[in-house]
């Protein structure tokens, strides 16, 4: 289908002999927010780290099956090319401590040695910071170190850094779990704003967050994709018993 | 509990604190005495002429250490040029490969090298450089000193880079930055203060070395900047002046010692300044 951004087919992932993802099938369309939910250790992080091939950096890690990003086979692409098209935001904010806010936003270009005119960079910085709703707070301090910001601001800086590369898809691994409630709701608002023109795959343990932000939800249990469908439907009438148990807090 | 018990405990406490302070003071005493002695004996010798003139032949009065200062600076530069790239590279390798045959071999070599007497390292440099070139030279001195610098640089680089959080490397890799650029542009800059400190401390360590220079750089009473010719150095000049029978030369030895101590002290202070000021907050 034309507007499919990410397609995962019969995908398995391994740590040595330990198969932590089992024949996962998943399709994410353009400008959709897909939430990944499931109990701790079920393989959510592993799945999104397979999308940008960070999984294979762990010794002994392996994969089987197919993943495509806008009709291109992820596992035949060069990882460094792939990773420029796939943004990732981590659980813990990780701005580069040696760089200013400005440099952090364009880190994807700078670190890759991509040269651009100053005016072009200025535009990218301003646009990315506006998209991540951080511009008003930092526009007068662009040349201060990014690590001076609060945790929530740092996380939005990391989102700006990912958005600056114009990724096809943004991977978010529990991006608010290390933040206070106020920063969390700010970032949730940001996601609602962003989803008009950004495709996102969002790992979260927070059911309310998934309900507020996502269009579709995938429920993973012990490495299996148990249920995948529109968030509203899944949260009101889950098809699978395990999904229902998870949503009602029987295990977590 | 009665008041007497508490009083006795408090007294023991005071006694203990007093003993700790006294012993700490005693261990610092030699340092201050050395500094005091060298300053007293050395500072009166330091003047324009001493700093900027060459040693004079036996019998003539006056003269200085200009060639030795230049020689020491050249030896520092030479040994740094050799040891800094190699040491940092080895440190990167160790921090990136925590286990493995090569890593273990490097770690063992570093320990052995650290414990090798400097005179033995001098002999090695003699065999490697002096013998083939058939002449004593600044280069051979630089090689000997660089071998002495290596363990410190490798160790501090490894320890510094190990402390850099893995999530920074991940952030860079996830942006599609190739591994080597991630190391050069993210990991190394984050550890720059620790690495610089290590380099300066290793320089401070070799600045006063005499033994490995005796049959490598050798010594030279003239000014020399050719790396293929023998070169003077402060420790060698101190040795030379101090072994002479002339009282004036003895005072010159004190003056040169003073310069050497000031240089070492300055390097240590700069190293501390750098590690405090450029420290990166993660
Ligand atoms: N580096 C690793 N080496 C070996 N096994 C691992 C590694 N990382 C994760 N695993 C295993 O893979 C499985 C899936 O882990 P993963 O991190 O994907 O879970 P998760 O769903 O993200 O959990 P959480 O909600 O706690 O973040 C777990 O059973 C875990 O034990
Ligand atoms: Mg996880």
C-alpha cells in the first residue's frame, strides 16, 4: 500500500538462542501514531531497536523475517543510511553534553559531516525547535549547553534533534518515563500536535498516554503480537483475554 | 550511660583526630622541606644570564642552562608526538573492547611497562635507535621517554572513556553516524578533560627522568635542535653540574633543579585546572 511507512512481516529477534520476538506482523501507515504496549520484558524495546537496526549492535543479537521502510528492505540497506531516515528518542534524555542547544539540534548533520550554509542550518534549528515546542523557551539561549535544560526540555531537545533529520518514522522508547507529570503532559501535547505530519512508533507503559496520543495500538505479550488495531476499539472491547487482563492491571 | 563514659569516648575521639592530623602533617613535611630547600638554594641562581646562556667550559665562570631548557622542551615534544596518538588509540581500543585477547595483552603490557625500570627502557631505546643510527640523538631520547609516557596515557584514556555513558554513543549511532565518527566526534570530545590531564601528568612524570637519557639523548653542551644529534636536558645538566667539583656549578645544579621543579609543579597544576574546568556534565 502506498501510504505504508513501516511494514513488519513474520519478524523474529534473538539474543543468542533466546527468541524474544516471535513472528511479529505489524503495519504502520503514514502520519499515524502506533503505540506498543505490553508487560515489562515482552520485547517492545527490542522491536523498535530492530527498526533502526540498533539491535544488531549487541553481541550475539540476531533477527529473522522482513521489515520494510517505505518499500525499501531495512535489512538490505546500509545501517547508517537507514538510521538517518529513522529518528529515535530514548527513555533517558541524552543530549550531547559537549554541544550547545543549537549544535544538538543539527547534530545529525554535523556529526555526519554534511556541510550546509549557516542560513540553512538556522532554518532547520528554528523549525525543529518549533516543532518540538521548545523554541520559545530556548530561542535566546541557543548557544548554551543542552545539558543546562530541565529533563523535559532535554527530552524535547532530543525530539528536535530527531525531527531535524526529517525522518520517515520516529521511534520513541518510553520517552516520558523519566520525566515529571508536567513535562510528561507537555510532551504528550506535543505528540498530538506532531502526528499530523509525523509517523511515530511509541513504546509506553502508560495506558492513558496511549489512549490520548495513539491511533493504533499493538499489544505484545512474551514476544508475540497478541492484538493490533485501533486504540479506541482495543481499549473498550479488547479481543484477546490477555489484552484485557493487561488493560485492567492484572499484570504489568 | 554515665557522663564519664561519654567523656572518655570524646577524649579518644580527639586523640584519634589529633593522631591523624599529626601523621598527615609528617608525611607532607618532606615535600615542603624539599621545596623549601630547592627554592632557597636555587632561586638566587636564576637570572637572565643563567636562563639564556650556554654552559661554559671548565675554568670559565658563569654560564647557564639555555640548551638544557630547549632540549627538555624538545624531548617533551618528541615523546608526546610519539606517545599521545598511540596511547589514545590503545586507550580507545581498551574502552571499546573490555574483554578479548588483544585487550588483555595490552592491559598486561601496560602493567609490565609501568613497572619497568627507566634505565632498562633507556637500553631498549639504545638498541632500537642509537645503535642503528650509530649516534646518540634527541630522537632516541624521545623514543625512550615516549615508552615511559605510554602506560599513563593508555590508562587514563581508558578510565576516562569508560565513564562516558553508553547512551551518548547510542544517540550518535541512532543518528546514522558511523562508528569511527562517533568515537572521534562524540566519545573523545566528551572525555577530553580526562585525556588531557593524563597527557600532562605523563609529561610531568618524564620531565625529570635522567636514567633513560644517559645513553640516548646523552647530553650536549651546545645548543642543538637537530633531532638526529645529541641533545641536552635539565635532568642531565643537573647531574653534570652536581657531579663537578666546582662550587659555582653546584649552585647551577640547584638553579636547574628549581626550574625543573617549577616546570613539573606547573604541569600538575595545569592538569588539575583542566580537569576541573573542562569537566563535562553528563
Ligand atoms: N542486552 C540483552 N541481552 C540479552 N537479553 C536481553 C538484552 N536486552 C533484553 N533482553 C531480553 O529480551 C527480552 C525483551 O526485552 P526488551 O528490553 O525488549 O523488553 P521491553 O518490552 O522493552 O521491557 P520494558 O518494558 O521493561 O522496557 C527480555 O526478556 C530481556 O531479558
Ligand atoms: Mg523497554
